[in-house]
């Protein structure tokens, strides 16, 4: 479940914060950093890239090291493997951007969809990048059997949380900074299912959530085996549902207090 995350307050505010969780991403990390950095520099936007390494056992940190500058590109290292959810939460709470994107280490192709998402954020608090929503442009796809299993799994997760979002686990989500802090401070899950809890929490707290079809390319080598994770995930999501309900009650009580 949840581990405590510390926060720092000495980093200047940027317009955009990009949080990238890493675990054994030695072949992707350097190229992704360069593409994200070049994207924002070419547009003249103020930004920071926060890499959060989840105790990688390969050369991920070494490959990232040459691109760190302590300001625009920073690396946070977990003291142990604490889970993807913990890593994203740590990055999102340390971030200082008014707009915060969390994306996977292979997210560079999806940057083409960012202008549309930024526009949608003008009237929303969370824009969920989606491989299933209208307008999605998919490059390399998963095999048909994996797509079939994945869609069924998504439906189970949506049913548990009563969540209308079609694609809960796509690794490309854009938040308003204040909404991100409020939501991520309340999350209970440290593993990869944190995405579903975060979306459900945002909606329960009254934040405006929308889903946008994005450019997406699947990469080979998924580490998940659905048959093995299904029962633990259902347990996690049932616990997350209880946490969302509890936090929603606390949120309503806090707003009602004079």
C-alpha cells in the first residue's frame, strides 16, 4: 500500500513539470529526456523534468546522469523498489509546475498530442490521455489476444471504481498543479494501479476530468501477466475504492467547515 513521500520547497516554479517514473529503462531514458527537453525548449516554455528512479538494477541512472543539470532535469532515486505509484506520487508532489504531466519512459511519440491536451486543460483539471477515446492514433499495437485481455481487465477496474474513463492505465496524463497536489496527497496505492485510484479520486473530489485520444505507440516486452496480477489488483482497487469514499467525505467536511 502507501509509503510516505517527502517534499522539498526550494525549487523555482515552472509552467510545466514532466514526471517520468523509471525502472530498468536504460535503453529508453536518454532518448526520452532529450525529446522532452527539446520539445519544450523549441516552444520557449519554462519546464522541469523530474526523473524518479525506482531502484533500477540496470544502467538507467548512469544513462540519465549526463543529461542532469540540477534545474531543468533532475533525478530522484528511491531507496528501494517502492512501486510505480510511489514514484509518480513522489515526483508529482515535488514538482513545481502549474501544469504537471506524468508519462512513461516511452512517451515521446505522445508529445504530439500535448497541445490538444493543454487546450482541454483550460476547462478541466485532469486530461487523461487515452488509446481508446475518439481521436486516438495508434502506431505499433499490442497483439490481438493482449488487446482482448487488456480491454476486459480495464472493464473490471472501471466497474470496481464506477469510473467512466475508458483507458485508466495509459501512461500520459496532464494535471493542473493544484489539483494534482490535492489528489496525490490522498492516494493509498504504491503500485501500478495508482492510475485508477488517482482518476477516481479526482472525480470524487469534484475535479473536472476528461479523456482525450492521443498518439500512442506500444512497445514490446510488457512486464505484466494479467492472470497473475488479477486477484491482487482487485484487492488493491477495493481498498482504493474505500479510500476514495473516505477522502471524498473528508473533502466535503473540510469544504463545509467555516
